[in-house]
């Protein structure tokens, strides 16, 4: 019996098991060294929240329990990567291009009006 308990302690919990334990309020097993990576991933991908020194499932965590942690984490990874990809043209440069384009359009209109007025005289 003693060997069985020690073997169980060495095996890290799956993230699904962690979510179940958090939902039940039994977090003692989560705080072992073997489970810290999975626990940190749950926090990183916003599946759990810590409020007032207590751990709760977030709405995303509840969804992960229903749809599977791997699918939810994969969607969160894509979201995080997409948020970190900078746009090709920084905002200041795009504003500059807009101003230059509008000025060019204004000059073209003035040139067109000038040619029309000159040809009628």
C-alpha cells in the first residue's frame, strides 16, 4: 500500500484533473513540484484565476472542462500569438501615408481645376 501511494505522488496530474480538483476545492495536490508546470500553464492560458488567495475556474476554464483543455489551450495560444504580432506598418507611419495621400489628392484636384479654368479663358 505504501508503494502505491508514493507512485501516485510522483505522477503529475493532467490539466483536466487539475481543473476538476480546483472546481471541487481540493487544491492540496496541485501545489506539488510535479504539478507546478501544468498549474502555471492553467494560469498562463487564463483557465483559472486567483482571487483573495483562492483559486477559481474562469469562464474559459469552465469551457475547457466541457470542450477539453487541449482545444482551449490551443485557441488561447493562437490568440496570444496573434496579439503579439506587430502590424506591418506602425500607426504613425500609416497616418503619415494617409496625410501624404490626401495632400496628393488635393494637389491633383487643384491642378485639374486650374487647367479647366485656364482652358475656358
